C-alpha cells in the first residue's frame, strides 16, 4: 500500500484532529480509532459490514458508513489505512483525488506512543495479543491507569483500547508487514520468532530476523528488549539492550518449579538467579508460562512494584478468541481460538490435553492461501492432539486462489495422520453438517483468524432450535 511514510510525522499527525479510517471495523483499526476518540479527536470511517467494534465506536461519537464509497471521504481529514487496503479501493482513490495524505495504521500508533509515558511493546510470531492484553489488564487492575491499544478484547475490561493519564502505554507491535521498525518502546518483549507471513517475508525466517535486527538497532540506548531464551531464533538477535526470560537457568528471568493443575498453573520467578516472587495463572499451557513471565519481566524492568500487580495475573482469563469458551449445551463444550499458524494450533490443542474423557474436535479454517501453501507440511503435523479434525474452506483474506491449495487436498493429506473430514460452505452450513455428529463430552475448538469465530454461535443456535445431536 502506498502511504506517506517519513520519520517526522509526529507534529503533523498530533495536530490533526479529524481522522477517516478506511476499514475501521477490524480489531486493530478500531482500537486506534477508539484511542483517538477518547483523546478528543473527530473520527469517521467505513467498513464492509457492521461489527461489535463499530457499535462501540458509534457510542463514542464516531460516524461509520457500511460500504466503501468515494463520497464517504471527508475533504479535510487525515486518512488512516492498513496494508490490506488496495490502491483501487474507491475511498483510497478519492483521498488521492482530494490531495489528502494517507497514513498507515502503524504510523498513527507509533506517534501516539511518543509521549512522556513508558512505552511497553509486545511482539513476536505468537502471543503478542495475549501479552499486551495481560500487561494492560494487570496495570488497570492495579489502579495505574494505563493507556493501551491491543489486538483483542481484554476480559473484564471489555475493550481493546483506552486513553488514560497514567505513566504507561502498552501496545501490540505487528511484524507481519515490516512496520515494527517504526516503533521505539522503552521495554519490548520478543516472545518467539519463526517463519510466518511468507507473502511479505520472501526469505522466511531470515527476512524476519533481519527486520527485528533493524528494529532493535534503532532503539535508544536506554531501551530494554526481552527475548525468550528457549527460542533459538530470538536468541540469535543481537544488541546491548537484550535481556532474557525463559526456563533455562541462565535466563535473566527464569521460571522454575512449574506445576500444572487442572484449574491453574504455578511457578517461581528468579531474577539474576535470585528469587523474585511466586506466580499463579489460570491460563492453560506451557506457552502461557512464557506469556505471563515475559509480562512480569517487562513490568519489573519498567519500575513497577511486582507486589502491586502480581495478584492480578491470577484473575486474567485470557484474551477474546484465545481458547475462549463460547458456549455449552447437552454436555458439549465450545471454544473459539484465533490460532492460524501451526505452532499456535499445537499450543491451543495442548491446552485441551488435560480435559480427560473428552473427545477433542478441532474445526480448522485455513487462513490465506499463501500461508497454507508455505506452511503445508507444518500444518499437517499440527493436529496430533485432536481426536477428530474438520477442515473448512480457506478464508482468503482478499488473496487470490492458488491452484491446488485448498481444503479438499489438505484433507486428503491430513487423513493419513488423523481422523479428518472436509465440510464446505459458510459457518452456518458447517455447523449444520457438524451438529448431528456431536455427542456428550465432546469439546469443539474452532481454529482460525476468519469467519470460524461464528461457528460456536451457529452451533448454539441449532441447540436452541432443539435439533437432535448424536448419542
């Protein structure tokens, strides 16, 4: 996407009080819009359909159009768009005709982070929504009035962004399109790195590491970068600013004595080999030990008194669409999860391993043809913890079809490893075909970044209609 992109946008952006967002309804764009509204700005925008995020923006005073048309664009606004917006989008075309400057969403996030606040950034291939949300949550619960923009709805707080007058600003830093190099956090977590977004990173992990090296090299001397000591890729990053967290004894922040219980996990934290505190979390899985440890480390490095925030880690139930329970009927439990990368799918399914005497049914909606193509073999190895796998049609996310890369062919290959079935159609049709086969003690987990999030709602609707399930 062609956008204005310089290093001196701050004064210009911050002096603009009128913004128009092309595709305002996504979780990332809506968070920025909410932050600006709460900061006294006039905000309008458009999207192709209504959403819960748009409803919240309208309640704050935003004007939102459904349908993207050239006449929607104001003649005097700053335009905000994401990488997904194409040059032939009618609103983008109109903005250029009017001579308006178009800023990438990352430019706006970067500028609002440049304040007197302590900027905590959360990055990595996996876990950045959970870590940025957890950080915002514990700061909020501790009464520290943080500002934040994250990539999901924070439980209990019921929002993805907030503008307040505390000392801290927390944000999720997206690496998918290389724009992470625009940010200058005081403390940054790099939770893990592996090959993803291969439509952008043509050389795979090599390109990703190069981008992160550039990002770290531009940070001020006073900044701290916390990397996962148990991830080879993050440990290859260089810089005097790098500190470590993990389970290895030589990590600066080390989790020891980890104990997994049915309803919670506990571990002890050692900083520089000295006992710091004991932790309790109710999030499932080893990956959430890393997530919570990294947040604790980032807060400790930011000067937060750990005793003021520690207790709130134990009440964080997880971000929306992160192993989120969305329904239950007739002994059948429904979960929704954003996992759309093989590693994320493995981590999510590992969270269900403690559910004894349950049949785990993973319903996978592949997200993007390029991701399915580039990580085909990795996806084939991601479902070993499931008893049955349902694969739906690929969610294209504006991509063109790639010949031979489709759900049917993926199921043929996956069927050699696990019990697998292809169900076509939209989520209403998928739910209709899946529902009759469900039984008492089944756990259904929707996996993907697209419309799979509607699966639980559709299954619950069938239950309310009294449709029979299996015995």
